[in-house]
């Protein structure tokens, strides 16, 4: 099948209500970048978003965009962290894209005089090439107040700056954006080519023709428990930022014949459940600085340890990038008892640790949900029940539901290892270790949480969605988190880089096709 051939209509194909060259589904970083690229390549573009506000989970991100400073060594690092299943051609495309991100952002910044900052930042693991990486940041935008312009979003650091830069470029080009417009199904021709899609726009069903292609940038399936159960053993897993990412793009691509890859892998950690059962998001545990084994050690001590239902410590609580892999030790199933002994887990901190910093935070993009503001001293959380106070080890054990002798032994062993500065049980770095011995003690239930998924439709270097025979489905593209390349270990700031690189690739290629119908 040739993308440029005139397609035959499916006899069951609905009449289209309107026409565009390229339709982009989802207005986060990837969708915005795809819309810009397609427009700048001469296409008439429609950008749709199912939520009332744009930004997706992109706007909640830290805002660092990963770059490569040395082509060959940087590519070596990427190969290790994406895993063996990503084709070389896709890896080469990502490598070249990461090399060009600084100039890409400087060009975008001409629209609003944003300050672009570049700094070195190594990889999360000591793979070859870990020091051939950098970060691009949108450090400042004159007159921009994130809380005023995007009050629906509560992110971290510079994520809103990056979205503002992208948003201003979309506005400057007068690209049509429709909010509260949810894609429902792709419309295909008799040969399987994607001809358009059906959407629900403010409750009205419309059929939109796409003369050149449809780009799916709908994110993953963080907020879809049904899809989680299909692909993950671990459960339950709570979403931490959005209710919008419910696997829409995955289902639409599957219906068009898409193959899927690394659906098991998600970027996640552990966090608290709000005491209000209607609050839809997990509250992330405090983000502490990442560290790289064999290269450096944690710069900030972690004030807590984690015990399981039996009162035993079961993991290194401070993985090198624990916001990515922190959930994995919780994914242990006991066939004898038919449960997960480490879910929920229990965060344990003493009074000195409680005073150090807030133990949690809320990150979200949702105008219907008020962001939870965690207190600096964690006492509000004691009052509302997210944390519970215990005046003794016996009381602490009672809160966990574990044997007091076991809990006491766990704390005594931990404190002894803190004296030695060496975790003999789980190899937590000595610089991160703090004793837990000053009553009162505090305990919080911890659950697995997903920051974002990585699985989705397999694709080629042009971001064309592939079927199980490794053939491109004509006129169907994916971008960003939907079918991400990160199939083994996530690279910090890598999803953000991927959004802009894959968005450009998909937008440019789709815009270059001949229209299937005049």
C-alpha cells in the first residue's frame, strides 16, 4: 500500500462534515509540535483536545528537555536505556532529533523572547555515553505567570514555561484548536488507509476528513484501570496527573490494525492516597534528586523507609531514579496468599524526619479538581489522616497491622545500618540514610502510582504506525508518549524530548503526502 495513492472509499464510510489536510489528536507537547510541523510544511491543520484545557500531562512535567551533546556516545546510551526492541532506524531518528533540539527551541523562542538555557546533565545509569547528554530549558518568558494563564495546571518547575512557548507558536500561526473535542474512531478506506476520524465535539458527533493523515498524540493509559489490568500484573496503580489519558489512541490504532510494543513499561513510583475517596489522583511522594550509580551519590538524605504488611523492610527506597522505577519492588505477587504483600506499603518516618520537608505533593492538570497543597511540616496531613501518628513502636505496629516484635527489629536493624553508613540488605546509598528513632513516629500508606505509560502502537522512523507484519498503516501516525521508545529504563527528560522530535517527524511526513482526495 502506498501512502500517496488515491484511496478507494469504504462503502460503510460516513459522509465527512468537514475537511483538513492533517488532523492532530491531543494537545500536549507532542500534538502541539506535530501541528506546528505540519502547518509549517504547508498543511491545513486541525488540532483537537478532549479536555476543556490544553496541556495534557506535558504541562505538569519538570520542563527539562533531553538533548545529546555527542552523536555516537549519546546514541550508545540511548540503545541501552530503550532496550533491544526499538529498531536502529528509530533510534537514529531520535539521536538526530536530540542533537537538534537546542536550535529548535531557540527558533520557537523568537515568538515571545523566551530565554533558552542549556546545561549538562548526565544519564540516570552508568551506561556508556551517560555523560554525553544535556538538557534544554525554557528558563523564563517575559510577563508570563503560569498560575494566571494556566490555573488548571499544577506542575513542577518549568513545564508550564515549555507549554507556553509551544502555545504561543500555535497561536501565532493561527492553527485551529478545538477543545472538548474527543476522537472516537478512525475512519478507514477499503484498503485500510486512514481517511479521517469521528469525533464528539461538545456532545455532537462529527466526521472529519483528513486528506493527508491523522496523527495520534493522545498520551497513554494512566487513567484506565481496565487497560492496566490487561497489561500489568501490579494492581492497583493510581494515576497522578490526569483523568484524560484513558488509552483512546491505543484503541483507535488497534482497530486500524496496529501492533503494540512494551505495554508493560510505565514511568512510575509510589505515593499517597487522599483521604477523600473521590479525589481521583495519587499524591506523589516527595521528589528527591536523582543520582547515578558509580558516578555520584544522593545529595539529599531520604527521611523515610518503607515496610510491608508484615512490618519488614523490602526494598531500596531510593532508586537512582525512584520516580521511574520506585513501583517495581511493590510488584511482587504471593501465590500462597493470593495478594501483593507490599501493596499497600507503609512509609515510616520519625519526628526529626517529619520536620525536614513535605513528604508529598500534588501534580495535575484538571480544572475540575482543586490541587491538594501539602503542608511544609506535614502536620496538616497528620490532622486529615493522610499520615497517622504513633507515640511508640507498639502503636506504630498496630497502625500497620503487623507484629510489634517484627517492626521493632526492622527499625533496630535500619538504625544500626545507619550508624555503619551501609545498607547491607538493599544497598541504599549511605548518603541517603537517616535513622528513625525519635518518637513520635508517623506512618503513611503508599500505593503504586503511574506518572505516564510508555507502551502503545509500534512505529517506524517517520512515526507511521505499524501493523503486526511490520507494514505501515497508510496515513496513520503516532507521537509522544503514545508508543514511546522507552521500553526498558526511562531516561529523565526523555519523554519531553520525544514529544518534540516525534511530533516534528510525524507532522512533516504527513504534510508531505499527496492528498487521497482533492
